[in-house]
C-alpha cells in the first residue's frame, strides 16, 4: 500500500497535521543547532564577542530554524508539486519550441527567487545585484533547456559534462582574475532550496512517462547542468564588468552591533526581505495560475494546496533570509577576522572544516536530494550515506578554501584538477552515481554557505590582508566541487565490491562444477 503524504491526506484542509510541523521543526533544529553550538563555543573561549553580536546571532539562529521548517513544508506543498505537474506535461507536447520556451522561462523565474543567489549578489561590489541575478537566471534557463533535451533524446551525461566544463575553463582564461571566483561561486549558489525541489521534481515528472531502462538514471543530472549555465553566463558577464575593491565589505566587518541596535536591525531587515521574496515569488505564482488555467486544469483543492504552499514558502524564506543576513553574516565575518589573527591562524583550517561538515547539514535542499536519491535507488544509496559523503566533501572543501585565503592561491589551481578528477571518475562509475554526484555539488552549496561560510572567509581575508575579490570568494565553488568526487568515490567502491562479489561467486560456481558427485551428495 502506498504511504500517504501527511500534507495531502486531509479532506478539505490545506494545513498539515501538527505532527508534520513538529517533524519539520525537529529537522530544522537538528540542522542549525550544531553550527550554532560551534559558534557559541568559539565566542565563549578563543573569540569572546559582545552581547549585541551574540543576541543578534541567537535571534538569527531561531529565525533560521523556523524559516527552514516553514520553507520545507511549503516547498513540498508547492514547488515540488509544480515541478511534477509541469514535468509530466512537457514531454506530452509535440512541439519542440514549446518545450524550449517553457523550460527557459521556468529556469529564469525559479532562479530569481533563489535565496542564496540573493545573498551572494549583495556581497559583490561593483556589479548591480539585479544584473547578476538576471544573468545567472538566463544561464539556468538555457541549461535547463539543454538538460531536458538531454533526457528526452538520451544524450550521455559524462560526454556532455566534458564539453561544457572544457568551455568553462576556456572562457576562464579570457575573464579577469577578479571575476573568476565570483563566476564559479554563482554556479554553486544557483541550485538551492527553491531550484532543487523544482528541478528534481521536473526531472522525475519527465522520466515518469518514459518506459526505457535508462529512465531512472536520467532522472538525475538536471541540477548538474543547471549549475554549469550560471558559470558560463557570469564568465561572459565578467568580460564586461570588472568588480574591484571591497572597501564596503571591510566596513561591514568592523561594524559590530550593540544590544540596543539588534532589534532595530531585525525590524529593518524583515520588511526589506519580505519585499524581495514577494517580488521573487510573484512570477512563479503567476506562471502556475496561468499554466493551470490553460493546460493543467487542476481542481480547487490541489490548486489551493499549491497556493497555500507558496505562502508557507514565502514566510519561511523571509525568516530565513532575515536571520541569515542580520544574525549570521556579521558574526561570520568577525569570527573569520579573529581566527585569522597571527596568534590563532593555525586554527582557521580545522575550525573551517568542522564548520563545513555541519553547515551542509543545515542546507534545506540537501534533505530533498538525499530523500529522492534513497527513493529512486530503492535504498541502495541511503539518505544517511549521502549525507555523510556530502558532509565529508564539504569539510575538505572549506579547509581548502581557508588555505586559499591564507596563501592567496588562485582558484584555478584547485577547481581545474578537482573537476578533471570528477570527469575522469564519471567514466569509471555507473551513470546514476555521476548524475547524483554532479547534482550533489550544486545542492551542497546553498544559503547557509553563502550566509555564513563566505562572510567567514571574508573576515579571514581582511585579517591577512588578501585580495577580497579573488581570495574571499570561491568558497561556494569549492563546496560545490568536492561532492562530485566523494559521491563518485562511493560509486567506485560499489563497483569494486560488486566485482569482487561476482569473482567470489564465479570461484564458488567453478569449484561446485568440479566437485565429485559423492562430495555433492555429502553436502
């Protein structure tokens, strides 16, 4: 019997059961609590901070927990369902131009509502935030078209990734060095809590109508391709704009709020982010209403659930962004500045790795990916194993990013060999592992990374006197890269184990065939 979804098993009600609220809140608390505990310990011992910062951080942590819980509920009610509905419709149309137009529009409007992209855009000086967001959205739109066409025509993912990343690194040599880190970061932040549920559900919807044996393998890989598009579009943008300086970032690092300013800052941030989220979600809501009126013709109840889910998503994102920007960013910068002091500089790499390990657990989209991986692989890749692989990968990546901050090494020295290893592994493991791995890279680098780890790197960069635009940025790119290797290593280990098991079976069968009849009777 199919297990009922607690959201959709109620008659005439659009509100989840109380137990469902509790479950989502527990998930959010378990996600944010470890990183909050690490910060509190650091602030209590090696880096004592004022009461204003601590109050701001703790308030932000509570808002993050509530925001993640509400967003998670809303995403399942609205974004995921919208992806499934649209995904199941797209292959039914016989007109390729309709598929292309719908895919591009969907990629654009879902990206402009991505919270971690908004966070990153605010951190970059000299480039208008709206221009960066639109450029990234167009990149996602173009490559969502490519991803869906790949699924429909069965184009192998590793071959396509080879071509696209070769193009990325060719363009990188023509882009100013000050823009490289931003370009690679933009590919990571694009696939966050809004984009991933929609794109993953879109892929599942498209594959649901396919009956061939490769349909499940092709259900992953959309996020991977949608992560490449923004890198290419922002590299091209970098040939036009050249961000410089970072003085305003340095001013914000030294700006530590006092207790009496905390309430004012949250009060100012809440309506500002409410306006941003409202504007960002409006195109999605309008598209769904128009699309439903023209093509889907959903009933009042399923449509009402989607609308209610969008409201949950909106409130959750407002709380999340306000808590992240007002509560987490300032303390992240100051911790980075203090830990990069010559007397404690040796601590920044291991502390960064610990933060990276737990930060990925607080990414909302990670839960979506892990559950869908477990479901599509029938438990062969468990959600727990995926979570551990992602955490270890992100821990290594943040450690490498801190080494970059301390040494000033260029980002290409890290991402070029990293992606080369990932591409080589893609030809050695089953296609499903490759698709999941490249999807995981985009998912691991979400709003928590942009809101806490990037400011942490900025603070450290300011303390060591590094170049803010080349050294502090690139953390998201590193976080997006290492899961490509760790998840595919899981696949390689699985292949080796399967081969060894097959060899053992062959030996046993050979020995059995060569046994005497009397020995067989005795057995």
